[in-house]
């Protein structure tokens, strides 16, 4: 039987890539809420902020700036980029092992 390449990725690679991408989207959503000055007392904003803070804890105050929005943009943006790069790495490794 002849061997041929497929575009099938294992379920685990898809799940991990999806979770990492979802984390990045949550962080970016909270970043948008910060930049638009959403009411921090709102339960939905507070909930999204708590999740984003939990996933971005390594990046809290990594860089400081005089303006709080700029500091949030840098730190949360960096966290989101790192999660997206991890998702791309998992996807690439999963794809390479199948080919």
C-alpha cells in the first residue's frame, strides 16, 4: 500500500492549539476593554479581567510606563503574542510529526 501525506492533525494538537489561541483571544479582549476604558466594576469585565490576569501573571509589570494604558498594551499584548507563538509552535510540531 502506498504512503501518502494527509492534512489530518491529531485531536490533541487541535485541542492544545485551540486552547492556547482562546487564551490569547481572552487576553486581547481584556486589553481592548482596558483601552476602551470599560467599567471595571461590571461583572463581565471583572470576570474577563480575572481570567486574563490569571493567564498573563508572568507578564504583570514586566515593563513599566508612565501611562497605564501603554503599560497594559505592552504587557498584555506581549502575553497574547507569546500564547499565539506557543499555539503556532504546537501546530507546527504536530504537523511535522505527521508528515
